[in-house]
C-alpha cells in the first residue's frame, strides 16, 4: 500500500476529490483520510499561495510515498481542459536587475548564469492528458501583459502553489505530480471566470486524480 499526500489550495478543490468519503482529522490543515485502490490517501486543504503549499507538504508529506496536487489554474494560451503538470517553476523567484528580472530555480543561488528554472514531475503513468509546464507565484494573474511574460518562460498554465509543492517534495526526497484544470485565461475577466468555473474545474481535476490513484 502506497501512502499518497494530495494537496489542494481550496476546500472546493479538495472536496471535489473522492467526494463524501473519508474521515476528517483536526490539525493545522483541513485533512481527510481514506483508502482507495489499496492506497492510503491524505487529502489536505493547504490554503492559497506558495508558503501554504510548501508548509503542508513539509508537515504532512514526511511519510508519503508520493506528493500530488489537484485543483485549478489559469491558462497562458492553453486550451480549456485538464492537464498533467510535467514541469513547474516559480515565476517570482530570481534576481532583479535594472530593467529585467532573471529567473532561477527556486532555492538555487540567484546569481551568475541562470540554468533551468523548473522542477520535473514524476513520469506520467499513461493517463492520456496533455502535458504542461506551470508557472507558480504569489499573485493571481489577471493581466494579459503579465501572462505574456510568463508564457515566455515556456509555461502554458499559471497557479499559486504547484511550484512550491514541487520544491518541497524535492527537499523531502519525494516524487511529485500535479493535475490541474483551467478556470480562466489570466486576463481581465479572470476573477469572474474563476468563480464561475471553480466547481466544474475542481471536479474535472479530481476525477483525473482518482484515475491516477487507481493506476498507481
């Protein structure tokens, strides 16, 4: 039996995964524990942003064989749908120079020639989902100009947590993976689109996580 930690930023996202099943556990994070496909699952609502995601991974991930993240994201030119996150980076980590911001992989020394800034996920077991690189940072993106800058990093999706969960998993020596569903296009309509599409997208991502757990 594998122990799997599944993180979600919002209650709507965690509740959409294996809905109505499991035992609630008190603690610093809202946690639900259950067994599915002969795996021991801990589903945690970590809260928004990189610090919450990394903290939850650190507090709850010590005994996990795999750290997963489910939930929603914005699109940087990607089509609506559900994606396997094959790579993640933190777009707000780096070095500010006159007239430019140089990105480095989070945790690396932000000086000298930057190398690859992303973290690589565990191999896709064959879900058949499109793959994407996600850019994570502590801001909700509702600007086409900012979205264009993030797209220049090779990212086609944006969120506020996956890159930090990936960094935490690396420090813990754990494999990580994420599945995210699009709610908005990181533009001026994103606030309303996110609210309108949250429940649908959260369940779409949750269903794919459920498929993944069955394949592990």
